[in-house]
């Protein structure tokens, strides 16, 4: 820009209340530099432009002079000055251009008016210089751009810092978010930016920056008319935004105007991102006190819970709280009632909740942590540790099972003598296994898991996972370890795997009540005097543990054995909801209305199913005899089913 640029900017501000556009500034600079026009002629020429006529057409001289003062000094003219210049112009003593120059040059440099116009000129010079490409220059030639810059120029006063595209006022966070935890980050948050001294208007883009860079999916807010009326904008950071790893995070804002200019990052504030939840305790020791209370000692990692707290029981109505955890605390002590302790350790689902200073939470039950629990004499019992896995058969890799293995041996270190004479239990992949009996000299506990074939082992252990070993002694003390090692299961979807669950065999069905109709091989007859029946089939122990069996007659499920244990060698189906004598023939006829082929379907815990190979044909001949039940041998029949108590009879219809 040349020496005349400042004068030209003043005239643009006075007449049009905006910075000069690039083309206009260059043209008038060329005219002045070539002495093609004088300063006073230039001032008068501005009053003859189309933009002047569009702005001031139809206005009185008083209104025009008032607008000039407002544009230049952000104030109305004093009454004497307004009357003077209006009279001078209306009587043709001077033209509007001469008056405009006189008003411009009449403000002392250090006066409020002088400082205001100087600031407006400086801002306008900076803005016009920023339009340094053809695209930017053209973008400011539109009326919308002129309107935008008039609004921004109004912010420039004698006292204010010049507006810029770099925010100076710090971003505003919610007061609770000086430290941000995982939950807060996942929900997202908002940041408020003050627009008062910022060179922005409707349509400008505010981009939220993290550590000087854009988010992977840029977080932007376009300034609205509402934002401008409030002089404040809120930038929403979505919950799916990635903040990077924990540590100090610096947020700032980069402004993009509607002309293609981008400001420097400003408004930067820092906060601490802490999303790592506290670790579960190292160990828990519980002992019964004489007053019936339970004394709980929880060992934690020193320093990790500094400034946090721990809650035992339901958070809405806790059993105990420690809210004064310091950096040096490594053990927390609580006393709770026996009933509350049972809830913490039992099946009621109440948890222990650890909160760190950031508000991250870890919830668990006492049974999820290595523990020792003494109900009687406070005997020492150390939880098992150093758990290892070694596959049996096929391709053996430590701590791994795959499609070639038929079994698994699990071992863990124990203290000799502490659990002698007992067995330990292993919980793994949703299964429960029992160890060998522990001798007084044993320094290890051993679990031998023999599935018989790879197919069944996969059914048991395909999920892999973290083991839990429970020990006990004869003094009422229990100790549970949490896995310090994990079992990895390497199975491929759809791979061929040797073996299967064996089909049920030796199916037998015995009518109960009334007279028994003789039948040929592979056949059983239900007659009009029978009231129920008993059935059983042989299975291979362990293959269908946690599975179930269904007895089908024809195309109908008649009964289900819903609970198969590791040691079961039979599945059985019978009536247990009432004594046999309580039923009459209608009960059997309702639940088995027609005969057909009887088949047992066996399901393992993975959902595989196999049907019995041998089958029995059930013949229903209910009209062959009277409906009156014959109970001559009823006591013997009741004794047959008296020991079977684990079966689901919900599908049966009582008379």
C-alpha cells in the first residue's frame, strides 16, 4: 500500500463505514499517485459513487453529516458542529467532500475521536492487506461482505484492542471439568468463546483445536445471528471425538472468516485428561469379630487413589465409605455387619466402587479380588498364585488351548500345609473344576481337565479367560485368587475339529400307575389306567455339563432335564411336583396325547445337539381299559422316582 492508502481508507470509513476493497484502493491510489485527482476531488468523488447513492439517497444533509460522525467516531455530532456543516453544505459554501475531509482532519490525534479513527484505519488497512489473493479480493466485492465488515468495524473504538481473527479471551469450560474422566469424555462437552473483541460475524467458522491440531473429524461451529446478539458462541465437542492419550490437553480456537482468511490459534486453555480407572485392590483380608461384625482390610496401590474414595455396598445407601484416601495409603480398613458382608461377597450383586480424583470408577465384588476370609479361628490361608496352563494332546503351547488338544492341566502355587486334606475349585471360562486332594507337603494345587476329545474341550474352554482358584481349610477360612495369568483359546471359526459329544443311549421308558401293558422289543404302551411315566438315558459324563436334554415323543417335547453336572452319567425325566397318587390318567393323556418315536436330544453348553440313536416307539392306547386307576403297585412306582428331584416339569399340565 502507498502513502495515500490511509487517506483513502478514511474516506471509505467515513462514507461507507467499511474497509476499502482491493480494487477500489488500488484504483484511487493510482489516481492520486498520477496526480489525476486531488485529495479534495477524491473526497467529493466518493459522494458521487453508486454505493454513496444507495446508502444516502433520500437522506437530508443533517442525516448524512450524522452518519459521517457515527462512521468515523462512533458518536453523534455535537449540535453546533452539525448545524454548521449542514448550513455550509446546503448553502453551497462547501461540498460534502470538503466537509468530510474537514471533519476527518479536525479530530486531534490524541483525542478520543482521533484515537477512534486511527484504530479504525489501522484495522481497515490490516483487513484489506489480508485479501492477498484474487479469490479473497473478489469475495469482498459482494454486498454481503461489505455488510459483514461494517458490523465488525463498529467494534473498533478509541480504547479497545483491534479486533482480529485470533481469540484473546480464554475458552470457558464447565467448572467441574478441570480434570476430565472417561465418562465425561465419552459424553462430550461444550466450550464457550467470547466474541466481543473478535473480528467475526455471521457465517464465520470457529474450529476447536487440540494441542495445536485439528481433530480427526474437525470440530467446527458456524457463527449464527444468535451468537452475535449474545456476543458468545458455544462449540460442541461430540462424545466420539478422540482426545489422544491421558495427560495435559490444550484446547484452542482457530477462526476462519468468509473471505478465506484463517487466524492464529487463540483462547487456549489446558486441562488434565485422566481416563484410566483405578486398579482393583491387590488383596482383601476378612476376619470375623466376636461381636458378629466383619473386619475388612483392602490393600491398594499407594498413590493411585490419592484424592479419591471407595464405597462398600449400594452407592445410594452404602455400608461404609472411605473418602479421605491419601497418596501414602496402601491399606483401607472397614467394619461391616455380617449381613452386609454377605451381600458384598454373595449373590446379591452389591459392589464395591473405587473412584479416583478424576471421577473414574472401578466396580467389583470382594470375590473379584484375591481374598482370604476367616469365619472361625483366624487361621492363615494364602490365596493361590502363579497360575499356569499346559494343554494335553496334540499341539501343546503354554497357556493356550487349540483345536488339537484333548485336555488341560492347571497348576498354581500354594503354601504347604495351609489347605491340606481339602480340594480346591477352579472357575474358568464359565466352568467349574475340582483339584486333586491337597497333601500336607504340596506346594502346588493341580487341576486335571480331561475332555476326552478336542470337540468337547472346545465346548468347555473356547472362551478362554481369567481363572479363579478357591481354597479352604478345616478352620473356616477361605481364600480366593484372581488370575495372574490368562488362558488363550486359539480356535478358528469353521475349522474341522476331531470328536463330538456322544449321543444318549440305553433309553428306557416305564409307565407308572394302573396296569402295565406288555409290549414287544423297542416299544412301550400307555393305556387308559397309566397316570405318568419315568424315562432315562445314558450319557458320557462331563460332555454336556451345563447343557440340557429334551425328551421328544412324536413331534412334541414332553420333558426337559435342565441341569447336567460334570459327573452325571444319566439324564432322567419324571414327575416330581406331587406324589404319584395325586394324578389320574387324564394327566398322562393330556401331556402325551399321541404316541410316536421317543428320542432324547442332548445339548452341550455351546448349543451343539445330538440325538439318541436307539429309539422307543410309544403307543397310546388310552381306550383299551377303564379310566379308573389301579394302584396295586403304586408304592413301588413312587419309590422309583422318589430320588429324582432336578427336572423341569413346567411344560406339564396338571389335571
